[in-house]
C-alpha cells in the first residue's frame, strides 16, 4: 500500500473511475442482502459503526491532485437511512467532501452502495459480509466469536495488489486492443433523468447447474452463452454483421494470492461474430468455452493485470496534468465502449458463517453502466441476475429470462422501474 501521512494513491483499476463517471454511468455499484425479517435501523447503525473499524480505507474521501486523484482519511461517519431515493445515485461530487459509500435499508433488505474507486465487487462483499454477520449477531444476541468469512489482516485488506504483483510490460498495447472491434450496440429509450433501471431475476442455482452440466460446461460459460443467445434474438440480419462482445470482469485474487478489499480485477472480452458462427446454443457454448480457456491462461491473465498498471507506469502519461488526463481517459473510455456490447460479472457463490446462514434469504448485486451491465451471484439455491441500464425497458434481459424458462427454469422477477411497461 502506498501511503504518506493520511492519504492513499488510487489502485490502478480505480484511476480511470472518476474520469469516466458521467450520466447514467455513475460508477456506483449496489450489493443487497435480503433477510427473512424486517430490518432494525438502530442495530444496523451499530453494526456499521463496528464494521468500518475493520475497513478504515472505505472511510476515505476523494480529492483531485495535480496529476492524479487521491484518497484521504476522514472522520466522517456513515449514517444508515431508510431507502427513499433512486438506486445508485452519484457518490462522488467534485468539490464536496463526502464518503464514497452509503448503507440504507428497506423492509427486509440491506443495501451497500459504493463508488468503484474504493473497491470491486469482491472487495465490497468482504466488507458487506462482515456487516451482515455483525448485524445478525447484535439483533439475535449470537456468540460474539463468530469468525468472519474473509479472515484477512487490516494490512492485507488495505493493500494495493496491483502494485504488489505488477511486472514491467508494455501494457498499453493490451488496452488499445480492447477498442479495436466495432461491436453491436444495445439501444432503447433512455430514462429522461438518466436514472439507472434495475431488474432482478432469481432462479434455482442447483437447477441452473444441472442445465450447465447437461451442456457439458460451467456456470460461468453458460451465463455468457445464454446472454449472447438473448442478444442475437434481438438483432436483425443486417445487424448480425457486427460482433457481439461481452466484457467479463475477472477476479484476479483467483490467480494472485491477495486479501485486498480494494480493486483487483481484470477484463476479458468474449468476441462472438454471428456471421462466422451459428446461433445455436451448443455452438455458442463451445465458442465461449474456448475463449474462456484461452483468455484465462496464466500468460494472458498476467497481461490483463499489467495493462491496468500501464497507465501509472507510463512516463508520458504520468506528467500530464489531471484536467487534460481526464479528457484523454474520457475519450479512450468512449472509444473502448464502442468495442463492447455489454458486460457480465459473476461474483460466484456467496458463503456466510454457518451461525448466520439461516437468517438470510438471498444476495444480489448491481453495477451501473452507460448501456447495460449484468452481475450474477448465488446464495444457497438462489441465483440472482442483477441488470442495470439507463433504458426504460429490458428487451435483452427479458429474452435472456425467456431462454431460461425455455430450459425449464422458473424465474422470479423484480424491478425498480419508475415507468411501468
């Protein structure tokens, strides 16, 4: 961790976040836990006050420096509130000294919203699982010695894993390759106020696993393949000349031993060309499976990890003043998005201490995007797909869920739509 006095450098994945947070893409993500009982506000506040002591890095505020943004410790206290505003509203407001996360609740749900500068989904879940565990302990007077599900030291949680594992490479070439393809772009009627529209679909995790095994593949590959199938169903013959590119965040902790709660992920793009492949699900699965195996090789994962560090280690970029850097990163981000159709992030199976398991119904996760992002997570037998987009309708995801029902899976849907279809 790079720290001097009471400030922190942003990790390499976080460096581009403030420059790309605009419009509906607030770069705020939400993770939610639904319990089996109504939430008690006072108990949740006590649990939050105790949990943040284990994750002091999350209590930072963001400042603009001459060349880069940086984080500074603060004495601000997050106050739990009942949810009374749209989800995933901006957390970073230039010129304002405010925390970059919020905790609120509604009925049986506890929500953590966080600016992507602080952490990725895996890191935020480390904090969230501790918060939920502590809340249930306090609410039900459970044994205070329950071990956290992620038992890492304070130093490990606050560490910058990109810095720890970076090896010198020409990573900018990798970044440029991400925008080399002109991908099919989703479209729809944009929300008048650029508010994020959330759609949540819940299915049986065990039955989805059975379907994946039927096709001789993994859950991760199956999710992306079915999504590509859903996109194809909404494309005309002329549009099928464009590639369908699904961006998939990869948790680098699987490949590099790290307990960091900060950002530590890479991106792989699954580039499917409809004109060169059939639209049959079996063929899509075979293509996605091959792509995953190639892109998740140890050599390619190291390149992906180093590509993020390239921005910081490139001498020419280092000396550019921040206002110009903001414009340059914004321009690159806009071009990179032209090479991506959508993004799907799989956070996997959420595990909790056995003492609190039965108090929890499900977890879900959502990430804002300029177009669309889907986040997948499972708890026990409830597998939840959380979609966020600025569009008033959910055409692709409804196709996605129709594909699942066509496979014999029951889907439970929920939405925060402000204008009912």
